[in-house]
C-alpha cells in the first residue's frame, strides 16, 4: 500500500528525462494532435486514424471507446510508435515522440507501459514469469536489481513472488493479465495504455482486474489511456471519455458529460445499444435503433461519416464534415446539430 | 420494439433435459461438462443458459443436438426429450431429420457456419431441399423471402453474395434465415451476437426476438452476457462448472438472486446503468473440471460456504418453496440477507 513516495514512484521520476517537478505547469502528460494513419491499398486509401487530437493530464484516465475498426487500437500503437503515423504529433511531457530516433524512442518507452487484450497471446509461453516481467527492465536496469524489482511488481499486482519461477500456462486468464500488467509496470512508466485489457476475461474475473487498475492509478499516480469497445467498463474506469467513429473522435468529455448528456447521436446510439442487466428496462421503449451497418472505412460517406446511420441527418451533413467543437466547458462534439438534438443519456 | 414479453410457463414443454451428464475427454483428463443438468423449454419462450467460459453451456447445447465431438464426447447419463422422444437414443438418421427441421442452431461465428464458396441464397435453397421435396425455384423464392424477413436489404441481390462479401451482422442474419427456413419448433442460439459490435448486436437481437415472436418458436439462448439475457430472455438458467445453480424467470432471478454465484456476478459487473465505484468481486477462478471440488463447486469461492458445502453437493430445490425459482445452494436462505 505504498503512497506517492514509494520507491517505485521515485524510479519512475528518475527516468522521466524532463519535467521533474510535477507541479511545474499545465503541460499535459500526453498531447496528441492531428494524429493520422492512412494505409494504402491498390484500390483505395484506408484512413484508420484521421486527425485525432486529445490531451491527457498526469494522474488522469481517458477512455477511447468505439466499435471495431474505429481506429482506437491504431491510435494506441501510433502513440507508442509501434506504427509510424502518416501525420500529426504526439508529445509526451512536452517532448515530440514522432521524430525521435529508434534508440531515443526505446529510452522513452520505459515511460510508456502497454497491456494488450489477450493474455494468452501476449506472454511468451517459453519464458518464466520472471523473464516475462523483466523483459522491459533489461534496457536500463542493473542486472542485480532485476529479481528484486520483479518480486516487487508481482506483489504490486497481487501475485506472490514465488510466481516468478512459473510459466504462463500454469496461470488462469486473470493471473496472466496481472502478469501482463506487472510487465508493463516494471520499468516504472508514468503512462499506462490498456488496450481492451478485460475483454478476453470472464465476468467474475474482470472486476478483479478493473479494481487492480483503479488501485494502481491511485497508488502510483499512473496516467491511464484505456481503450475498449465496452461502454460499461469505460464508464467504470475512466474520468474522461472520447468516442471514436471511423478514425475520428466525435465526442470527448468527462464521464458525466458523455454518459449523462451525450451530444453526438452516435454516442447516444452506442449507449442505448448496450444491454443493461436489468429486465425492467426491456420495455422502456427508449432504445435508439441504428439502421444499417458501420460504413466501410475504405469508402466512407462524404461529410459526416455517421450520417448514413443517423436519424437526424440533414443535407448539411452530407456536404460538410463537422468539426470537433466545444459545447459548454470542455465537451467538444463533432456534429452540426449537437446543440439542438434531443438525445437520451445512458440508462 | 417487439421483444417477447414474459409468457406463461404453463405452455407445453417442447424440450426437456433430464439429469444430463456429458463427459468430454481433454488433454488433461476427462471432464464432466454437464453434470446432472435438468431444464425444460416451453413452447413460445426464450430460455437463456448463462455462464462463463468453460462452464459447459456449449457442450450442453451440443448434447441436445447430438453434435458432441464423436471420439471425445459422450452422454453418459440422462435424457433429452423432444416432444417426448428421447434424442439420446435416436439413430443418426433420425437426428439428421430433426436437426434443422425441428431443432435448428445458430452459432457464434457465422463465417464457420456458412460454406465459403457457395452463394448464401444457394445454401438456404440446399438446406430447404435437403428436408423437403420443394422445387428449386420455389425454394429459391422462399430463400429470398427469408433474407427479407431477417432484415437483409435488397434480398434478391444479396442471395447472390458469397459469405465473405457480407458484414458480420449480415452473415449472422443469413444464419438466422437458414435456421428458421424450415420453421423449427426450437432454435438453439449459441452466443449469436458475441462476435458483433454493440450497435449491430442490438439489431440482430431485435431480429431474433421479432422472428421468434412471428414464428411462435422457442429459443434456447446460450450466452455469457447477463445484459443480453435481461433484454431478451423470459427465463434464465445460470450454469457454473457443469451444473445449473439457479433457474427461474429473469425478473425474479435478477431482482433477487438466490445463489451466491448469481448474486456475486450481478454485483461484480460494470454496468452501463450504474454509477461508478469499487466493484465487489468474486475471489478466485472457476474450478478445474477434471477434478472439481467434491461438494458445491462454488464453495471455494463462496463467502457463505461452510463444512456442508465443501462435502455435500447441494440438491436443486425451489426457494422460496412457493416461488418459481430453483436453486442449488445449502444456504440460499442467507443470500442477499446481508
């Protein structure tokens, strides 16, 4: 139960490179601007991510939520430069990441942890957990410290130190995801990117991992970028939420704003499509049913890319692409009619 | 809009699973995937079997259809009565007759359920003609009508599509069209929307609900999703580690769960309709079914468990005695009592 002054936290700061003083001003930990990734095929260009901008303050959590193919995982990979962006900027503690050399990027990566969806695929089955967790440490840690550090992070995620000698196949799905989190934490990152971290887990195990992430965020003052298709999970974990549709953010705001007062028709449709585990809601008649399917990102509609499924679409929507503009305080929405639409909040 | 309402459970029993015991050989030993499972599916209702991965719910569905893996799976005890006929004793020919025509199935992954090299219209035609002496053009017209019925736009043209040319939601609609082609009395849907995005899932569930209402068929829905159950099913059977732990009308079970596992799951779920806070959690993980705990299988994870739970498997009983919910727990009286 270490507070912000834990040894772990000191380690995080010692290697942070710059901005040693956490109270030194309003620079967000992560600032993404105009980020884009286009994939060219012979026939067309697929705009997987197309001008995504957001900031994430230190110690805060932001959820990126959307359906498959909306570009949320690609965004995470661009931030980590596991993919090279087509355009845009990613600043981490004020430092531009997109232009760093591979060697410089490797050093920065100790500050950027990632947890992937599938703990069966993401852990090397031939490695002991000690070596799995130590993978990211080798780059900069003295060999002698490694065992101590592995034991420390395993304990931090709720696994006894003796687990270090085991192999991934000896673990359950939930335990594996704890190991994946330990691996991400080992180098002492300040930003943890979680890409669908509980989607492969059973319901009874999900809660354990979600609680663990909440604890880590508070104890280590971690900043979390949480990527998920599951709006219920995001509501539980994230203070701010960005809704993505076909490569763009269509709405971003606090949890209360996005769930309590959605201003984009797509957000409202998503919220109403999630089945609440409450039989009494079945007949309340407030379900927004979307017609049609998600358009192909190879051939997106003109103007607003949501207009083909939107009950409120007008001529303007086909002609002009709506900008992501603020509605009220810090609640930008990309919809021409965001101010006027009668939309239903989450149940 | 047309989600089926709660229907009278006094309707005739179509499908009755009695004390079913199914074994599956795995690399690690033989597991009892279904252990003394009993349930009744009445006419014109949706019964959901809900549970986590590995609880045996899919093997239960395959047992009913006689589709267990031939070498490694077997029914060792119990009966599957369809309109009084015991399917566990039926010949392979008789089972083929029943499957598709009387009991149809929809799987999670429509791409594996459809032939990749055959146009979807032709697949439906073939399905119809395998069971009925219909002429090709008549069957073809029915196929197009069916595609229309499940909400596929431009069904005439879509009948000419190959499965890979359709989106996931469209493919699942084609599967539904095939499943209802012969107007089966029972539709078994195994995670029919799990592979779909949430807005498409809503559409497909709506279609299933509408069609089951139109055709007066019954649906046995196999799922891990308590949200889907709440929006779609009339009754629910909660499965844990090969056994049914609780069974009853959805509103009853959700409103007042009698089994600690059901109560724990419902409490631990992040909900779209709830204010965030710390999630109550269920400790541990489901047991290994090669060597399950001797008493109640949930005992090692249960805060109410006493000696009796660790030694004696609980009987399935009505609780309260005059209600419509059955539960297999020694301490059902204490669940939710604080």
